[in-house]
C-alpha cells in the first residue's frame, strides 16, 4: 500500500481522482435508471432496451469524435457543453409520459453522443502528475475507482427509483453529471492541460499495432461481462440474489486492482491476468446453478479485470502523445461498448435457443480470444516502467 500512498501524496492526484470519479458517477446509474423509467412509462421492456441501445450507439460514435475535437476546441468547452446537453436530455426523458417512444429513443441517443469524455481527458493528464515509475500505480487506482461507480451506481439508481419514483432517478443522474463535470473542469490540472492535436488523420492511431491490440483486448474483456451478466440473470432467477452474485465480480476486480494492478513489471502481465480471468469463468460449469459457487467464480474472474484495464491504459500513456492518446482512449471506449452489447446479444440468443448456461460460454470464448490477442501482442507490447523506485 506504500506505493499507492506515495502516488496519492503527489500534488493534484487526490483532487483529480475524486473529481473525475464524481464526473463519471452518472454512468453507473444510467442503465438501470433508463430501463426502469422507460419500461414504466411505456410498459415495454423492448422500448427500454432500444432506448438504452440508442444511448450505447451514441456513446460509441462520440468516443473517437470527441477525441479529435478535444485538442482543437479545448477541454473545458467540451466538458461543459456535453455534460449540459446530456443532462438536459436526461431531464426530458424523466419528464416524458412515454406516449411517443421515438422521442425517448432519440433522447437516449443524445445522452450517448454527448457523454462527457472524462476518461479520455483524464488519462492523458495522469502522466504529468507522477513519475514514470508510478504510472501503473495511478492507473490501477483509476481502475479501482471505476469499480465503485459500477457497484454503487446501480444500487443508488434502484433506491431512488423505488423510494422517490423513476423520474427522480433521472433527475438525480442529471444533477450529478452537471455537478461532477463542472467540478472536474474546475481543477487546476484540467484548466492548464495542453493537448496538441494529433498529426494523424481520424482513425490514424489505429494503424499502431499497440493501439489496435489494446482496443481488441479491451473489447474482449468487456465482452466477458456481457455473457456473465446475461447468464447470471438467466440461471439465478432470484433478482436479489443474482445482483449480489454479479457484485462478486466487481468485488474481485476491486481487490485485484489494489493487490496486482501496480505489479505489471513484465510484458507478460496482460497474458497472466487474462488467464486468471479465464480460469474464473471456466470454473463456473462445475456448479452453474449454485449461487455461492457462481459468486466464487466471478470473484476469481474479477481479480484480473482491474489490473487488465490499468495495464491497457498505462501502455497507451507510455506509447502515445497526449493528443494521440485522447483519440486512442476514445476508440478503446467504443470497442468496449461494442464488445459488451454484442456479447450480451449473443448470450441472450444462446439462452433462448440453447440453454441459460450457454451464456457463460460467451464469456469463456471472449476471455480465450482476449488471452490469444495478449499472447500475439507480446512482440510489440512495451515493458511497463519498473515500480521498484516508487515502492520505496
């Protein structure tokens, strides 16, 4: 833990970590808040799913596009504009009575395409706050904090919807996005950050084997979640229990991030963490209907998740300039959105046409492909900076 303490003592690190967490908090509430409200006002889960899908499509388009615009237009104008428009769309969804489903779907797309690119902005800033040897430590902390968003966000959305109504969940989400993003943009580190525009054309960063493999591994890692979540909900039908089972994946990721996220001293780290995650997913078939056993498997799988994301982000920071990395992180986000939505759809088809347990196979296939990409990327994967100096 001394390594993390040393990073947190660096000027500006705690401030920017906490403010970016606040700025991204609405993302953790979004899926459940959308589904709960749209289903309630329209009476249709299909429309709720399409609305959420429209948001995902918008976010997938926004990632690379905003990555190009940030160095040209500036960080603060992008953050202020996207967060405000997106929050307004959330409020309008909350005010809708569902009589025009197409309006809800279009508003969902607006929320997605105006997703504030906090992750794309903050990750190129991180290296300027720390020594090179502390890179993995800071990105590990970032990955760990993300788990809090996905653990607490859905619980908060459900609690507000149940006690104050589904519109209140959306209004809260909008207020949190505005407050968090404005707080983030007010940081000295954000105000003074300089990102030179990339000299490459749009999509030019994808010509880099490092970036392309990074996008592929991120996409496949997130795809494992799609299979795991659909499979868990289909096999363990008690919603209270299935929610706790899925939380084990995030709990494992949180612990794995703190325990292993900063220990990537060789280029083999990604392969090892993918193998660990794959092991957890593979063990599920021993007792797939037992909630306790599934929780154990998800916990094991989760141990490798945060370290994988920390390493992928660190590699981009090492290999690219700030202007190039902001677009690269946009493509990575897009890949992850595609990975999750595609895997969830395939898992759903497997549940309907084969067996609920078959959904878990999607996670195994995605994990195996991710491990394969990690191994094939070894010849050009940069060795992370040694953390020895930062440990003392």
